[in-house]
C-alpha cells in the first residue's frame, strides 16, 4: 500500500482508495454512536442541516408542508457555514441536509434532486456592469477592484488569492455593498438582495442543483417522510 523511495514514502493508488474507505467507515461508526446517544436521551425528531442564507424559500415551503403531515415530528434546523452541512450529516449531528452541487460533495449519501437554477453576479448597486443584461463568468472573476471572495477550506485554511477572506454571507454582502468584493451566487439570492446590491445573470456559470441528502443506512421513518415531502414540492 506504500511506495518507498530514498527520499519519500507515498500511498499507492490502492492505498489511497483504502484510506478513503477507512475514513468513511470510521465516520459511519461515529455517526451511529452519536445518533444512538441522541435516541437514548429520548430526543424525538429530525435534525436538518442547511447552509445559512441558501434555499430560504424552498426550506420554508418544506418545513410548512412537512408540519402539515399527520405523522410529522419536530424538525430542528441547523444553519451552517459553507460546506459544514455535509460534515454534520457525515458525523451524525444531522439526520438530513440540503446540499448544493457543484459546491458540496454528495458522495456516500442517498439524494433526491429538488431544484436546479442558474447563477447571477452580485455587485454593488450603481456599478457600471449592473446595466448589462448578462455577464460572462470570466468577467466577474476578474473585475478590477472587486475581487471574488475566498471561503475557508474544511481544515479552516484559505486558498491563495487577492480576494477577501470570508466566513459567512452577512460578511460577504456587506463587503459587496462597500465596493470591496463581488460574487457569483445562485439565482435564488435575488430574493435576499438589498437596496445597496444588484444582480446580473451569468449564463455560462455552472447550474446549481439543490438536493436533499441522507445517510444510506438511515432507517428513520421521519427522515423518509421528510424526503418524500421535499420531492413533492
């Protein structure tokens, strides 16, 4: 599983696969333990993780529709930073999550697609480009004086670049309004646009697919009912 030279030791291709499978197995064991402890405390309900500020309209419709079901149980909503909902689902702190491809990884989960949308550029109100009917992705990612933000990696570090380091959407929107950044976001972000922000379609940006995801080994009837309600919306 290891390749050794006089200068270094590295995993073989088979070793990389084994490492990934081992990590997934350990995550599954930890998740099972956490869910078991929650059940032992008498907690009844479903924990749903979703990125703060994303799919707000869809989430509201889902919660309202599920609450109207005769066998509905309480739903606790965990509002997360970018990419955090996937980790909460893997380690058992959440039972189900709303994920967004291509930003989130859905590998290892069962999923149902709920919504597909294009993306828009989010710019300061009054910026010259806000008069355009559409923009190209390359234009948005290379605007003088308006760099795109850098989001943290799962380990907390930031990629190299000239854009500001961002931790949440509130911080991002304020920096855009101040003329210090711009961003490309799903079309649904228009519903949250403030008076000091403007949006312009970016047709060549990749489409964003919102999915509801859950662990494949889940046997929760409540999770199944919630997923069924989501797919009917």
